[in-house]
């Protein structure tokens, strides 16, 4: 049983400099034979049964390094490529992960080793060193100088607790910087910095929640193409929403804004631009897509309004930290997810874009978009055929005609009308 070992796992390519890993190990044994006694080097990777041409060359240089340092089979343990569940265990229990890459755009193996709480020796040529502080998060070395690299490793091994501290700091770095959640947060912060208006500073906790869900909540179909008319409507609606959100009589309640109107009227685009405008007012909004509650029918019955109403009633309570909604994504093979979390911590306004949304009972503010699909036939056809080139567009037109007639009956239930000229005014 191997109890003390250094490890490398990854591809056996020339850029990875696997022979350099062997040389570092050999130099360490020369520098301090007593300290390195019974410590082995585990090399994971390659294709022992059917090596690629590049691997044949690398294997020859590995064999030369083994010969140069008079290492034996007792010193080197070879394993074929392993699943991550095995690598994580091996990395967690190793003395150190060794990376001597000549060239590495990032260093996924290094990040994975750090995430598994392995202390890491890493080449200064690896892109991941941009985030690493040498001696704190990892030991950064020159891949062309195996002796100097071995000295740095031996120095840390001699110092009691040094490798343990490096492992702990590297683990924290991996979670805080390289996890999917951390990446999502950074992406959201970049978007916020681009969208931030004067005075629109956003507390970090709000940024974290919004950024994470922006990254993981896949757009359900078509990215919104926001045009000047949508901006005009959103700017007109903004004062009404702010008034509702700041209404002292609604203390303890979130504002539920529903945008209703026929397909292609601009509900989604206006809702998305409203979220941007609300951020500049230090009000956080989140959108729940009504299309995700779609059922096979025509008219209000095509949407599970009862379920959506129940979710919105929960969301209206400021004590609710999250709700779960279905997600419908045309761009993913699986398309449908039954329960996707929507974080509500810090959220002030919930926006719902839905054709028959004015039928919802839980809305605080109902907005009706005046529109006539017959004036937008070309645009409607382009959008629908982009989604599904094989669809029967004549059938779609018949459905839109039925929808147009039905939707007019909801106009009188609106609090705010957005006219065909995209002017917002009270009904």
C-alpha cells in the first residue's frame, strides 16, 4: 500500500513536460534521500496499450529521466487515465501534485488538485498562476530547472505544517475563483459593471445572487433583441413600478408586475430592459417566464395559470428566499426542467411576461401591450421559422388570429396600457 507519494495526472504531451516531473522527483531524492525515503511518484495518464505518436516520444524521455536518476519500478507507479472520482481521492491524499508544464493556457488538472485539497507545485508557465501567490496558494517553479524546483518543494516539506497551509489556501482559491458558482458571480459582476448607471452601486450580496442565477438559468429560447421602442416603453413604465415598489402600504411584500399582450408585442424585451433600469434605481428585479408554464391549448387555458399564481403568491412574500419554476429551453436537448430555483434574496420586483398574464390574480401591477400581429407578419414569420424551420406557418397564423381576438378581452383588466407607439399611460 502506498501511503506517501507525489502525483501527476494529465495528458502525456510534450507541452506537459512529464519528464520534468520525473526529474524533479529524482532531484528531490538526491537533495534529501532521508526525507524522500519511501516516497513514490505516481504518474496517471497516457495510453499504455495503444499510445499515440506524441505519447511514444514522451514515454521515451520519461524512461531516459528514470535511467538518469537511477530510479526503479519501486520509485515510480504508473496508472492509466482515471475518472475524476478516483483522481480526487488520489489528489486528496498525496504529499503534493507536481506540474512542470512548458506551456499551459490554464491548468485544469492543477485547479482540480487544489479543489481536492492537494498542495500543488506548478510551472510558472501555466495560466492559472495569474491567480496564485507563490508560497501561499501553491509552489510556483521554473519548469526548465528541475533542481531549483525540487529545492523549493523540499524546503516546504522540511517546514512543519507548510504543505498543509498551502493545501488549505489553494483549496479556498479553487472554490472562490474556479468553481462554476464563482465564475457565474464574476460574469454577473462584469455585466453589472457594463450596465451600471451613475449612483447605481449594488451591494455585493445582491450581486452574488443575481449574477449566479443569470449564469445558470439558461435562456429558454430566443435571446431578447432590445430595440429603441422597447427602451421607450420600459422608461415609461419605470415610474409606475417604482411607485408600487416603494408603497409603504405594501411593507413586507414584493411587487409583482405582469406584462400581457399577444405574441411578438415585446413583453420579454421590455421586461429585460426594465430589470436594467430598476438596477440603476437600486431596485433588484427578477423575471419569471410565463412561457415555461405552457400547456397544449389555445387561449388562457394554454398556460397553467393556477400553478403560476401559486408561485407568485409565494414570491410576493419578502420572507420567501426562493421559488421553483419550470424551465423550457429550446436550445437544449432535454428542453424541460421541472424545478429550477429562482433566488429571491434581495429581490424587490418580480416581472412576468406572459400572453394571458392579465388573468393572473396575484399581480400587483398589470400592464397590457397594445399590438396587432397582422402588422408584424414578416417579423413574426422570421422569428417563428428561426425557432423551427419545419413548422406549418399557416397554422401558426390561425392560432395568432384566435389569440388576437381573445387577448383584446383582457385590455380592461390592465392598470397600465402600453400603446402601439410604445407610450405607457394609466388605463
